[in-house]
């Protein structure tokens, strides 16, 4: 077998080939779940167009000069914040969330752009000059960069995407070399806010725990008091923010916290998804022959439940193949993060890896019934143009870093 | 430092273990499900698939203001065909038992071809019990055919009310695409009228029964013994402002006529009667509406589908004279001493505007009582177009009343800008304005606006947005929720109103144009009118209110092509007023008589 080493040196086929195979599987599964559907039968053609556009965008990103991405960080981040604000005012409501702009027959989801913006901005901020990630102020700004889009996306409300943003923010701070005390400062307000949702007693108990931990760390008085005040105000601020939310938004947060509440009948969907995958067996029921899929037991299967189409029609072989392809991409990104020479590039790669992995884990986990039902698309496979485009652009950036990896000293 | 700072061994190991670990857990779970437990999942999928059966909720019922039923529900059978298992050889037998023309089933199946073959299609609604009995006897041979029980609108409560009630029909594709979360293909949705405006109250919540079905969609039991089922919640019942007696008198009077009636409770804006004649049969829409029914309705020269009561516009004739009177009084242009001598018409430039009689000397009250045109030609010329249109707009003309049904026209009140736009800056003369004084010319109003105008006279400038909904019973909480009227005041002095109201009283009870409906019991005040009709005989108009001293009802009656207002329109108005005010209850009659006595005294002063 002849391998073009020159090509591999500049273009990482170990990322590109699995990505293309995943997109093709996605198209096959979308076709199977929509081709005789009364209202969604056009989705295959639409996704095909999206895929072509996304591949073009991938190659454009790949060939741009690398220095450009650093200068993109601020404009892309603030543009995405602007779109996130705008969508709350003029967005279209789809499935109860105001997260779309309608342009002609197509829609655009600004939270997808915000993923790119937030990763670029965090990487930019965390590597700017001599940033000390264990300095309280620097941690605070880094958290704020993640926190603003999270709040805006929670208002849509899109809980799944908010969670992904939180994971990205924390993992990039984590990767920047935060100390145990720093990690405590980062995670404790989230803990207090979460506790405050369960009433005054839980809130007080959480604050007492924080005080105990502060004694354990034995920091100076100023630092300890500051951390305590941050926690206290996070609790109060969240309480205030919760009250100004509209009743239906409050209800959504409440039902998200209470796993026994099942407002959208998601338990039914999850059960049907499991039946579809389990009944697929080793070889699957054959393409276009899965009765769970073809009899439309799972509503909107082409979005968040696309994995069970593959599970049912391509069986264990197909399902494991999909996981393997993802794992190849993840391990490859992981390896690149060690070879990239500058800190900015490393954080970008880790951000992309975290984003793709958290989508993958939450979505596959939900389909297999091992994580709660949280609506997130499966990267490269689920129907949806914005998500496909941004995912490909992000891998394009990573490939760009790969192409230029030897140019740095 | 770099390596230590960035990818420390510890951090890298955590992330690596996490990725490999999750993949391993997922593959283990896949192995469990697809290989170890595959037989049990397969069984579930092939034989025990859970299928949600949606049950339509009965729509909310309409009651009148005295809680008498206006529109109800009745159970009915719907026959369905599921194309994936249907054998076309059965078609002739089914068509024969349904009594439809050959090709009927093919046509309906073709109409819905784009839907999944697994979704059942409604072939016939409201089928007779004979068909169901035949189906039960032969069901083993009738693959792909089934029937369901649904509820259907029941219109057998004595009144028709087609234009205000509106009808329900299967949801059209475009609407469905926007409201996928709430509706399914084949669901009914309100079309027009109250059914449309209050759709969200009326439709209720669909029930879901989770059934276990085999791969051929045959039901074999209930999923989890019905634990996860959702019960149907009936739609909210609406208490309408309509008075069934008054509405029924109106419908009776218009059986062989074309026209419209709107009656309003002046202080609250509650609509007591609302009629557009001729009406159409709402029952026709309750079935699968055939193309013939549509064609007949659309081609009928009497336009039964057109809502005349709130959408037909015409020049209101003499009923509009009070606008000029009230504007002139309120602006201090005239007082009760102002007099005009009517010699049978009015010379303006080189045009002569005619009056119907030679009225001699008339003041503002006698001009309304006798309907003298000369007085108003003179008056509108004094007031000028700007003030005149300002006052017409104050009374709600030229804009929609925001009544709670979707069908409504705004009409036109001409102004300087309007004439400039239509005829160009110098293309029109003051002569155009003269005819506006007697409600002719380019003025367009609806019967609904005229009724609201009458209500404003009845209550001296204070009224409320006209509406049909008095309240509703929230099915979930079982509580009655009252709808508060949205009141407003047009800000004209009681003094001006008193003068004009007195004149309107004299139209019926003095020596005026509608003395034929004089009634001591009802104390009606009003004004007749004749609306010019460019297409044929003039339309008769009457607007009024009663009782004079403490008005409980204001009304506008339009009878198309009936000539002069007092002979045909006024008696209809009187009968409707009577049906509303006098309820066969002697106590009530006495009270009414007592209050009219007081009025007599006041008028005498």
C-alpha cells in the first residue's frame, strides 16, 4: 500500500477520514428516518447541501494563515454574544426554545457560533502574556467569558448546550494549570447555586461547607473572605436571576432538576430508542428495514436520536464502528495537543476535543440509557446545518494547527 | 516549565482515562443490549411495541348569557383506512355501504398520498350505526380499515349563528407545520368566528393511551396497565354574551331576507345578538366537507359565507346625522336655538342638494326627529371636513372595533388626506363634503360599527370593546373565569348627548320617522336611515337603544334592498329589543314599567 507521506505531513488523514465516514453515516441514517415521513422528507437533501458547504468551510479554515485565529478571538466572541442576545428578541421558537434565526427556508443557531467564539476567546485570554491562572481576578474573568453565553443560552432555554459550555469553560481552566485551591474557587459558586435551588437550608449548609474548606486551605484572610463573598453573592444573584425569569423558563429549570418529572414525554422516547438499539442485534435489521425507525416510534429521530437508527439498522457492528471512529478522532486530537508548540493552539485543540467529546458522551449515553435525557445533537451525524458547519470549521482550525506545527520553535 | 505547566502527566492521564473509559462503558452497554439481551429487545420491538393512541378531546361547549346551550357536542363514528395494510379490492364494498359515488375513496387516498403509509386516513365522518354494524360483522376481512369514536359539533339547539360561531375543520398543512407540537394531522381546528379566536380555550388536551401493538400494528394490550396514559381534558366551556331569545328572534325575522343585526349591551360591550343573513349550515362542515358543498356555498349569489354584520361596508345614510349634530353642539358652533329653514333643499355653488320634504323651520332636535337633509347640508358646511371626520372617528368609524372574531372590516371615514390621495390635491370640491352630512358619499361603515355607535348614544359616550366572551369555565380547575369588559369614554359632554338623545327619543315617540314602533313598554329611541346602493334597491337601516332612561340594549339593523328604514328595519329592531328586555317574567316586567314611568316624568320636565 502506498501512503503519500508528504500529504500526511501537512494534512492529518487520521482526523479527516473518520470525520467523512461519520458524515456519510449521518446522511444514510437521516435518509432512513425521513424518506417517507410526511413533513421531514426533505431533510436528506438539505443535510447533503449542509455537508457540502461544511466541507468547503473546512478546507477554507484549513488553508487560512494560522496567526489569524488569535485575532479572530475577540470579534467572533462578541459577534456571537450579539447574536445570542438578538435571538432572544427576534428568534424563532422551535420545540419550546427560542434558539433559531429563520433565514429563508434555512435556520441558523447562534449558540453554535458561540461555541467557536467562546473556545477562541478562552484560549486567547488564558494565554495572553503572563496570565496567572491561580490569581483570583484572572480566574474570575475566565469564568465570566464562559458564564455570559451560558446565561444567554439558558434563557432560550437550551439546557443541554449550557451544560456543554460549562464543561468547556471548566476544562480549559483546568488545562491551564489551575491549582487545587483554584479549582475549588471555580467550582464552589456552581455548587452553592445548585444548592440554593433546593431551599434556604441547603444554601446555608453549602456556605458552611465552603467556610470549612477555606479553613482547610489556610489561605490569608483577604483571599478567604473574597472567596466567601463570591460564593454568597453567587447564591443571591442566582436567586434574583431566577425570579426575573418567565414562569415557563422557571418551570423548565425545575423540571430539569427533577428527574422524575417528564414534561416532554422524554421517558417514552428513551425507552423506544433502547428498544430500537437492542433489537438491532449483532448485524442489525438491514438498511431501511428497522421497524422502530420505519414505523416512527421515535419522534424527531433524525436529530437527537440518530444513533439509534444506526443501532437498529446496522446493529452492534455499526454502533461500535461509530464509537471507534469518534475515538480515533478524540485520541488524535489528544495527541496533537501534546505536539502543538504554542499554548494558544493547545487550548484550542483541548476546547474542540472537550466540545466534541461532551456532545458524543451525552448523546450516546442518552441513546443507550446510561445518562439522563438531555437534548444534544451527535456531532457530524445528527440533522442540522449550523452544528455540522461549526464542528467542521473547528476541526479545520485543528488541522490548520497541525499543518503549521513545525513552523514554530 | 512549559511541559509541566501545560500537559502535566496527571492532567493528561485524567482526560485519557475518561475518553477510553466512556467508550468502554458504551461498548459494554451495546454488547449487553444488542447481544446478550437482544432476544428480549427484539421481542419488545416485534410483538410488544408501544404505540401511542391519541384521543381527541371534546371541544368546549358554547352557552348563552343565561347558560342555555348554543353549540354542543355529540359522539360520532369515523371510518378510517391505513394504506400500508389496505387492500384496494375492498373499495367497491366500502363505497357501497357508505353510499358514496365510485372513486370517492381513491380520491381521498390520493389527496393524502404524501403522508406515511402507516398513518390512518379519515375516510368518512359521522357515519351511521348501520355502517359500524356492517364493519363489526366483517372486520376479519377488512384489513387496513377501522373506525374510531370522536366527538363532533352538535348544532341542534335552535339557533344557527353561523357567522359568529365559525366552524371546525381538519387542520390545513401550513397551520400544521407551524403548530406541530400541539396538533396532529387530521385534527380539527377552529376556522373563523369564535371557534377560531378561542381555539386555545376550546380544544382541550388530547389524551394518550399507550397500547402494545405487534409489528402489524394489531393491538395486543395496554402498556404498563395504563400507568403512563394521559387522560383527555375537555376544552373550556365558553359563556357567550349572546341572548338566545334575542338571537332567535333575529334569525326568524331574517329567514327570507338579506342583511345583518348587531345588538350590544351599551355599558359593557357585550354582544346580545349577531346575525348575518343568509346563513349557512354549520352541519355541512362537521362531515368530511365535499367539494360540492364548497362550490355551492361559493357560487351562491346571496354570498352566504360573507359575514355582513362585521365585514359589509356601506354609506350609513341618515343614521349618521347625529355625528354632525354632536360635533356642532360640542364645539359650540350651534346651540339649541340655531335654526335652518328647509325649503326642500340646499343650494351650494351650482349644485342643488335635495331634501325629502319641505320641513320649514327646523332646529337640531326636529332635524333628527324628522330627518331633515337641508339642516345637515348647512351644518356640515359650517363644521368643516376636519372636525366632522374627527368626530366620526371618535365614535369608532374608520377603524376596527377589535371585536373577538377575526372577520372585521375597518370602513372608511373620508378626510382631507383621503380625498387628496384619491382625487389629487385639487381634484375634489367642497361639494363632496356636503353629502357626508347626511351619511352619503364616500363614507363606509359596518353594521357592527353602527351598533357600537348606538351604544355610545345609549350610554352618553361611555362603552366598552364589543365582545362575545362573557367568561369561561377552566376545565382543569373547574373555576368560572369572568372576562372583564374593556371600557372607554369618548369624552363628549353629557349636555350635548342629552340634546341628541332626546331627539332620538322623539324619532320613535314624538312626531318622527319611526313612530310605527312606538311602545310605552320598551321606550325605544333611535334613528332611521336609507343606505344608497349602487347595485340595486336601497338598504333599510335602523339604529336605536332602549329603554330610553336606562338603556340595556343598543342595536343596528340592516335589511338589504328593502327601501326606507322605518317600515322594515325598525320593527325587526323592536322585536329583538322586546325579546331581550321582556323575559316572560312578571317581576321583571313590573320593574321595567316602573322605570319607564320615571322616564315619562323626566321627559315631561
